[in-house]
C-alpha cells in the first residue's frame, strides 16, 4: 500500500531478543506449551499479589476488631449511665 510502511516480521523487529521455541508437532501441543509458559512467567507475581491481599485482609480484620471493641466500650458506658436514671416507657 502506498504511504504505509512495510510490515516488519517479529524476528526482524526484535532480532535476537526473541526466544526461539521448538515447533510442536500438533497445534494442541503449541497451545499447551504457550499456556504453561504463561503460567510460569506469572507465577511469582501472582504469589506476591496473593501475599499482599492476605496482608490487606489481615489489616482490615484488625481494624474491624478495634472498631468492635471501641463500640463495645461505648455501649457499656451508655448502658451504665442509663442505669442511674429511669428509662422512658414507650
């Protein structure tokens, strides 16, 4: 096409930086191999993400316990003050 640069193949564009993999005998093996490589490449980052999610959940639970304890103290204080005066009958 006029005015458009010619497509450059991946090998030409990236040169020796690309990993050359052996060609599998079957398309299903090529797919399996690609999936396995993807899992291997992302496994360590997934573990880091999981660890961070656990840390965040622990922090949320800790703060929730703190709020529950504080509300319990407030409730006890209010109930203690109510004992000293007659309650409204509704």
